[in-house]
C-alpha cells in the first residue's frame, strides 16, 4: 500500500498561532473569536478538504516568563487560549462527520478518572473521532495555577504520564464493546459481566473504577504527543499514534524521523502506525513574487519583542536578558522549541537572544511549489505529513484548502475521501 500524507490542523481559541503578527493582518477575523460559528466554519472547511484531524494546542495559564510579566505577550497579541477547547469542540463535532477532533490535556495536572471520563464521553459522542494530545506540561506558570510553585522534574513527569495513560486505558477497557444491552423485554440494560473495575494502583496515580462511560467505536481516543527529549521520545515510542514535531530544518527532521521510527519498532509497535508530523505554516501566492510580497507584509506586522517573548515563554527562559555563552542549562520548557531556536541561532551565526526575535520559518510559494516542498519532505522520509498552523486565521486555511489541497490530491499524496468511520481506522488506511 502506498503511503499517503496525513494532515492535521493546529488550532487555538484565539486569533494568534505561532506568528505574532497574524492577528493584525486585514484578513484575520477578530470579531468572532468568542462565537461558536467561527469554530464550526473552520471544522466544515477542514473536513471538506479531507484533513485527517484538527486539534487545539493549549496551555493552562497566561505566560509571564518574559521580563517576569505577562504584559508583552498578552498586550501585543501572543498565542493564547482564550477559551477552554473542551467547550468549543462539541460545536465542531456537531457540524462534521469524519474530521478527527483533538484537545491538549496534561497528565501532570489532571487525574486519570477525569481524563478518561471527559475524553471517553467525547469519543463516544463523536462516533470515535477524538484525539488526545498528551502533554506533561512544561512551564512553572502552569504549575502555579494548580497549587505548586514548580513542575516536578521532566523524568518524573513522564513517569507519571506513563501511569496516567495506563490508568486511562484500564478505565476505558473496563467496558467490553458489547456490554450495553438495553433490552426492554428482558429488563436488562447493561450486561454487568462485561464491565470491570480498573483497580489501577501506581506510584503517582490510582483509580478504582469502573468508568461510567461505555467503550467508543474506536476503543479509545487516538494518542498524539510531541516528545523531543530522550525521555519524551521514549514516551512517544510507547504511546503516540501521531507525533507533533517542530524541526528547524529538513535534515533535522529526517534525523528525528529515523530515531523515532527505530524506537517505535523497539517498543514492539508497527512504525507505520506512528505518524510523524512536523509543524508547518505556509504563505501561498498566485505567483512566487506575490507569495514573497505576502510574506514580507506578514513579517512587517510582527513585533520582534513579541516574538522573543513567545520563545521565552515556550522554552522557559527569559530571553530579554543576554545569556552568557548562550547557556541554556537553566531552561525549563519545551525541549523541541529550545532545540529549534538553538539550531537556528547556530546555523545563522547569531546569538540565541537574536534568533528568538526572528519569525518561524514558513513554506512560501505558489500552490505547486508549496506542494513540491511538502512532497520533498514526505518522499525523503522527513515526515509522514504535517501539522498545519494558520499564519492568519481563518484566511490561511482557506487559501491552503482552496489552492494547495487540490494539487496534493491530484498527485495522489492526500486522501480525496475518508476511508473509515473512526479517526484511528482512517489514519491506518
């Protein structure tokens, strides 16, 4: 069976996603951020273009690492979740039938029963289309919103995450697929011989069960993850079906791809059932010169200090201050983001502080040349597809779906129809 490119949309409950100037663009909608119709329209658009899924990236707090305050990031329009994604997803669920739908939830802050209950409920209601972006959280400002001054060490967070996922699976698997009888004539509603306690006890979490939510058509939500550190990669190899990565360059992505696939095989899983999807933002133009003009205009809207604040808050290191010898040993944030900006600084011959002021790399060009670049990464095993984030929202998704998707489909790289009813089944076709 030939490989096909997986596409997942990166969403925020706000107008900014990775490019801090995007919300200032004339094509960016601001009047509907708090209207359900905004999210319904995006869901319809992505399903019509046959995206595999869309997920909400999320951080449970307002970043305040840059200059020790939230003024720069919040005041200048940094990437924020203004709404709880779980409140938005049901609207998107109601207007779609095939699009996978995901949210980000932390194994550090939430208990297994709560996670299994809410995710299991939404997986059941969606007909088996939910995706869980599993995070251990990476910044202390999040910890302070949950009663702790600092996050536990990374190794400990991942050890706890393993237990949380194990516990959730024990709860979800506590119901056999045919446990629901609902026979009015006999008076039996549930065959209780097919429902079991979880009885999970670990070092960090425990749960008795049974869960009150029957099993979904796809067994349990699809697992997504973004591990970049050695321990994060180990976790990804064990659990992830979709991996969200943020490489700076193609060769960097190829090395990551090869490493993860080896780890997945060593963990006893089929590497083909773990799709690696680098982050991708695009600027599409009718001609190359138009695309370049669009890029220049977009970058002109970005305040360099906001970009620096964005990186500061992501890597957990205040980059408003010079770092002696670019020492990042005190960083407490997302490893993949730190690796990306460190590599960018090294290859461009600038300081980490200066590299952090520069916008994220984008694919720029005509529909055909964008498709060429995506196909090049895909064919050369730098990825299995992409996580597409909007430079302007919803304008970039509209441009991409209208102009680039038909090229990818014509080349046989992207699905023209959904092959299965559930997200997991569709990802494996």
